[in-house]
C-alpha cells in the first residue's frame, strides 16, 4: 500500500492495466499452412521477377549454360502447385479445425465482425501489426505462429 499525496490515506497498488489469459489459437496444421504459404510466396515473387526481367549476366552462347532459366521456371511452378495444394488443405482444415480455424470466423456475418474488419483495414500492414501486438502489447501474435499460443484479454466483471 502506498500513501496518497492528497489525503495521506492508504491506496491499493494499481493492478495490471489488462488481464490476459493464454489461449491455444493456432493448431499445428494452421501454423504449417501459414509458413508454407510464406515460403511459397517469397519463391513466387523472386522467380516471377527473374522470369519477367531475366538477369543479363547469365546469358551465354551455349544451351547448357542457359538452363538456369528453366530451373527458375521449374521452381516457380513448384511453388505455385504447392501454394494451390496448401490452400486445398486449409479449406479442409477450416471444417475440422478448432473454432479459430473454422470458416465461420472468416465470413463477417455479425456487426462486430464487420467493425473489426474496418478497424484492421484502418491500421493493419499485416507484418507490422503482428510485430506491434507481439512486442508492445505482449499478446504473442508472432510467437503464436510458431508455438500456437497467444494472449487474449479477459473480460472483467463490472
């Protein structure tokens, strides 16, 4: 207990500004899906750029020296096929996963869900906001993509 400077009476030490509880949000298949998509997307971007604007130093006179471009295209198509297959697996998991993976959470049927979309669009640059929530607010957003656990605010009784 600290003394109040105004009336010199005892006051309770302030509680933590927000109470959080640990919640298992992202199951292993959802986390794997997310990271496979991230790797495929980077692969598609890099190879797509190389296909659209090939690097001049790799041009050569002999055909066997030019096959690097075929490898780039092959990697590009593999990334695309994995991306599509991965999306199919995610559709399946939307029906059998936990409540956070359910497809019901993706369709904004309630007014509160639509308002959440508006709030996210106003402030979200996905990666930035994820790091923000993880570091500043301590909610474990980035950590949850690795371990599956994050923190949610507990509702206080009034």
